[in-house]
C-alpha cells in the first residue's frame, strides 16, 4: 500500500486525540499515546489537558491516585505515566535489553551482581510497603550488608534504580511532601501478574505504538523504546511475527518503507480533515513518539529549538500535522512561529492561549517569527 505523509500526519493527529473527542479521559490518553512522559509532572498534566474537550486540571493526578495509572521509569529511561494494563508489556521490553549487563553500564554504575542483590532486597523491602528513597536505601543496605550501595542509590538520576523498575519490582508511590516514594507494583496494583515474556509483550507494545505513531520503521520504534538499544534479532523477530500473522502490513510512505497496523489501512487511506492549531506542552508525545529527528514532524533545521540542553523538549505549536513553532508561558503566552509552516491564524493561537489560563481571564498573546 502506498501512502503520503499528508495522509499519515492527518491520521496521527486524530489518533493522538488532537481533535479532542468527547470521553477523552487521562487513562485513555495515556493508553493511546503508549505512555506520557512525566519527568515534569505539570507537563504530563498539560499533555492530558491538551487532548480533552475542556482543559480540566489534575486529571492525571487523580488517575494516579486511583491507581488507574502508574508512574515508573520506562521508555528511554525516563519517568512515564502508564496504564496499569500496559505497563507490564513496556517494562518487559525494557528489561529484555539487559542494559545493566553491558560492560560500559557496569563500569559507570554498578556490577550485574550488585543489581541482582539490589533486586532481591528491593523485592522484599517494598512488598506491601511505600518507602522514601532514604528509607529504601537503608532497607537495602541492611538486607544486603553492602554499605557501598548507599552512594549508588543516592544518585538523583536514579540510574541504579531504573533496572529494578524495568524488572517490575519498583514504581513510584504517592509523594510525602517533597519526597518521592517507591512501592512494589505487585502489591500496589490490583491484578498485577508480573511481566510477560518479551515476545508476548511485543505483540501488545508494537501494535500500540503503531496505532499512535505509525506507519513507522523498526528503527523508529526502537529509538522511542530504548534509544536504539533493543537486541536487533529480537526486534526483527517481533515485527516479522506480527507481519506473518497479519497484525502488521508493510507499506510505503512517499517511497519510504514502513509498518502499519493492518486494521488502520482503510482509515489511513481516507484520513482527513486536519484538526486546527494546537499548543502542546514540553515533552509532548507528539514529538517524542516519532522522535525529534523525524523531519516529517520537526522541520529540517529546527530541531535545536525543540530538543535542547539537558534533555529539555520545548512546548510546540502544531499545525497541519507538523511542528510549526514553539511557545512559552510566563506573564504572557509567547509564540515563535516558523515561517516555512505557512500562515497560522492568530485567532486559533488566541483560542489555544486561553485554554492555558489557570486563573481565568485571557492571557496576553505575543506572536513572532523565528
């Protein structure tokens, strides 16, 4: 099947709920987007609000509190909100790469033997309990008798804790004031059955990804999942098996080979029309899903304005299914448009700016060209 990028991008905007359909809950958004990055909690809330008909506040936090969502280190080693049903599959694929067994990782962080000891101690320490980082560290040191682990566990980036999350042993619990807590998914979530085998997990995760960001290549999926760190034989096997079973179909998009879910082919062929202009928050899945290097989404030469120092991903203006600019909110909503994106109606930017107001009123809008 031959498709064009215009067809694909129209279809993606609707699949990612940028048309803001009725009934779009936080759980539904997180599920459809294959997780919402939550390094910055306010950005995760905005990502949900940007896709709901009315931009309510605190939807993601309430879904976390009710345990419909889980916060855990997942794709690319970053904190994500995931649905309780989907989390085991994504974590299984993260764990399958065994990144903590690589020599470079062990040299920088901890040995494989130390990770194994951490895993055993964490499984016991967090069963039915919620502990701060300091409390968890104390428990692990006590249970392992290894005082050297205290320094490793104290890292603000949580590098040594991430493999424990991918193994399904640890997730975030409710904060205690400004302190992060951790708990066990097994006792935190009703119905937790542990991680499926990677091949089984891929049968859920790969189609889910393509259902929001497809058609796409194996490499795009792997960059989204683990920055290209999956075992290549396993990756090829997942896509081949799903294609042989008719779940996926190979297509071309303006001559580029890619994979799509077979069930989406008719909708892709007839996609349209495009939703209006959208102001999406920092770290939004619209750009993280395909990746900031995807020049069909992020215009050539504009990546430096989107992907910035220290891993920051800028808030973006989306029009025509592509990034058309960036924006920031201080005392005003300041929008910087890319001239190559064409004319963007200021009335639509005004409407989007009004959705950002948290205290009522209409914030000042400043529009400029890059």
